[in-house]
């Protein structure tokens, strides 16, 4: 949405600068005053501003917009918090090899499918417990202590939010 607007504005700006440049070029008609030094400076500053706006600001705005959108878009249209976005990245690294979770495009089959486990209704505390203690006292296939502290909490929060979506 914002991207489209910026795009249209950019083309308006290009069109406008072409028209202005065309009007400006050519010799001044006989009798009219020559451009002063100050006027020429205004022109070059104006052109520099347009170039910076198109070449730097426009890509930057679009990049920032896209980046934010994708990173925080959870499955099923959920908007993720910063912590959950962190959790999503960690899940991909530490959990996706063994677990299926549609929200992370994870298809691991070693552990239970986290979309269907308990009907996709997982509580953060339950996931956190699995991360902290592992299963089978850490001697099973789900090891304990894959993550600690805030990282463990972020992943638990993320999984609970997107499971079953
Ligand atoms: C090496 C493979 C492996 C990895 C890596 C792994 N798990 Fe597991 N996970 C398992 C297995 C196997 C089970 C089933 C263990 C059982 O029930 O005894 C399991 C069970 C679970 C359960 C359900 C526990 C229960 O009581 O039913 C949750 C939730 C879970 N894992 C979350 C995670 C999260 C989050 C991560 C990443 C931090 C992760 N797992 C990483 C293999 C793995």
C-alpha cells in the first residue's frame, strides 16, 4: 500500500523534473535576462535533492517496509511481537529439524507435530517446560536446555501463538 504510493509519487517526481528541465533548457529568448548565478545554484540543489530522494530514500523506505512485514507476519495472519519474531528465528535454528510447525514451514518428524499436538492449543508454559527439561528427563530424543532464559520464553510464546494456524 505505502509501496504503491511511494512508487506513484516517484514517477510524478521524475515526470515533473523532466518537464522542468525541458522548460529550463535552451537559450533564453532574446531580450530576457540571463540566469543569475543564484538561480543556477537553486537548480543544482533542486536536482540533487530529487536524485537523493529517488536513489536513496525510496529504496530505503521500501526495504524497511518489506523487512518489517515479512519478519513479523506469522501464519494465518497473526502479527508477531518483537519477542515472538525472535522466537521464530530461534525455532528455525533449534527446533525445526525435529518438529513440524506450519508457521515456520518446519516439517521435522522426529518429535510430535506442534500444529496438531493437543489440537494445536499449546500453552506457552507447556512449551517452555519441554524446552527446559526436555522429555524423558533429557535422555530421550528431545534434549533439555536447547535454549535458556528469554530465548526459551520467546520460542515458547511464538510456538503457542502460531501452533495450529
Ligand atoms: C532432536 C530432536 C528435537 C529437537 C531439536 C526438539 N525437539 Fe521437541 N520433541 C522431540 C521429541 C522426540 C519429542 C517427544 C518426546 C516425548 O514425548 O518423550 C518432543 C516433544 C516436544 C514437545 C511436547 C512435549 C510433550 O510433553 O508432549 C514440545 C512442546 C516440544 N518438543 C517443543 C520443542 C521446541 C520448542 C524445540 C526447540 C527449542 C524442540 N522441541 C526441539 C524432539 C526434538
